[in-house]
């Protein structure tokens, strides 16, 4: 399993990438991350919800109430146009980071 330290700077982009597929709620987003990584990365609930707050304040996502479960409405998250632009920027940045790290940590290095 990958530690959150190795991915910390990309948690927001990972969440936005999941929301690119459609609106979702916290538990479902966490499960999607775990499934897409074949259980290599499990995002902690506290990390997830602090990211939601940060992404909402930045205008990258919006939150709205959904169906009621256990007496409370589920909070759904929606990717905004600004969020899509931020995700594109982070995706391009990731490609550059990957190139730099590969120059040091590949077998050919």
C-alpha cells in the first residue's frame, strides 16, 4: 500500500479526477479511489473531508444535499469548470514530475 506522504500533493487532483466521471459523495469517492488503485491507495476519511473543504473554498467543487441516509442527507460533490481547469493543470504538472522522478529512479538511471 502507498503511504499518503507519497501522494499528498495530488490528493485534490485524484478526487477531482473521480468527480470528472460524475457527482458523488464522500464514501463513494473513497471507494472509487481504492478500486482504481487495486487497493494500493486508501485515502483516509479525514484527508478526504479536509480536501472537500479546501476544494469547495477554492471553487473547484460545489456541494449539495442528496438522498437521506440514516436520518441525514448525504452530501454530494460536483466538479466545476474551475475544477476541470485545475485538474488539467495538475495533470500536466504530474507528467513533468513523473519525467523528473523517472530520471532518478528508473533501472536505466
